C-alpha cells in the first residue's frame, strides 16, 4: 500500500503533465490527507489471530474478511464521513446538500456497515446514489485498509485464483504488469489490497480464451493500456511502468486516467467502478 507521501508526490508529478486533471487531483489530494489522519489513529484486531481458518477460507474461494469481522468505531467513521462531505461540497455543493437532507437515512447506513442490501439502502438518495456510495466506501476505507494490512500477508500466491479481492471481495479497479515474465497484479478498489492474477484471463468473467481479450494502448500515454474483454464487455485499466522511471501509485493512476475510461466506454465496454460513474 502506498504511503500518503508517495501519493502526494505522484499527484504533483502528474499535475505538471496533465493540466486537465487539476480539479480531480486536488479533490483526491484532500481525500488522501483526510484519510491518513483517520488511519493514524486506528488499530483493528486480526480476525484470524489464533492462526486458524484463513487457509481454508481461501481454499474454498471466499475472501478473508467477513461482514461480522468488520469492527469499527461508529463515531469516528461518522466524523470522517462528515469531513468527506465537506470536501465534496467544495466541488459539488448541490450534491453534498442533497445528501445532507437525507441525514436520517445516512445515519442509519453508517451505523451498520458494511451495508446489507446496498440497492435498497441507497434508494432514498435518488440521483445522489452514486455519490452516497462513493462516500460510504471511502468512509470505510481507513478500516478496510487496516484489515488489508493484517490479512494480505496471509494470502499466499498459490492460494487465491479469483478475480475479486482475497481480503474484502471487492473488484479490481486497476492492474499492473510487472517482472520479466509479464505477470499481472490487480488492485482492489475498496481496501487497496493487491493480488496476482493471470495476465491472459478476465478477472470479471474468468474467461481465458485469448481471442476474447484485447489490449489497447493510448498513443499519448504509453505506460498505460486497457484490457477489453469481449466475453463480458468489461474493461480494466493497466499500467506498465517497467520501462518508465515513475513509481506506480494505483490510487492516483486511476483518477488520473479517466480519459481511458471514456475511450473504453465509447467502445461499448463497462465498469462497476463507482468513481468512474461519479467523475464522468
Ligand atoms: Zn479488497
Ligand atoms: Zn470478461
């Protein structure tokens, strides 16, 4: 997981070269700083501290963190939610005001995380559903990141073969090609954990038929490419920094490459990623 300093350094680096992304990068800079302040005060307990059970769960194809494991300080989380809402209000005052009008529904949601039936629980927010989903996910993020730090080391390379996150079950939002043998690492959009996954397989539908998968490379940014899956019509942005001097910071690369999401969408491909829906 990248440190706050690494994220801020990467934001500064990108800001110079991609002036169109100033607004989005400013927003994430504020979120990362606020998140780090929460993270510094946190310590979650390892749900597998007796050393048992984790290997079996992975063998059965289940992510390690169960709903009942997710323990959090509801007051601290509500504080962070409110800080995030202030940050959102600077960019999107109307959206933030609409969420504030639903304070009862928001309060109920925050007391029982992760949400059970997310579609039902987001219904009161109407047009603001995506924004609320983003806020809920980001509010949980400091706790999820701590769980990812504890649980990721329990996931051996040979133990997990799924396209979703071995820690929290989230979908990948970004990938990286690394090493001499072109291995691929996926990054979870929810907890930030990463795991290896075969390069020529779609993490969303599992197809390994090579003719169903293609990559396109934008001319202006050769360090990125996008995997397109013709079987399920999903796509995944991917970085290949092996020949570049920059260091990869997946959480920064994702918002800084939203132009690639636009290209993928125009070609008829889709994503479950809430950030993309919110920003584009
Ligand atoms: Zn995860
Ligand atoms: Zn697929």
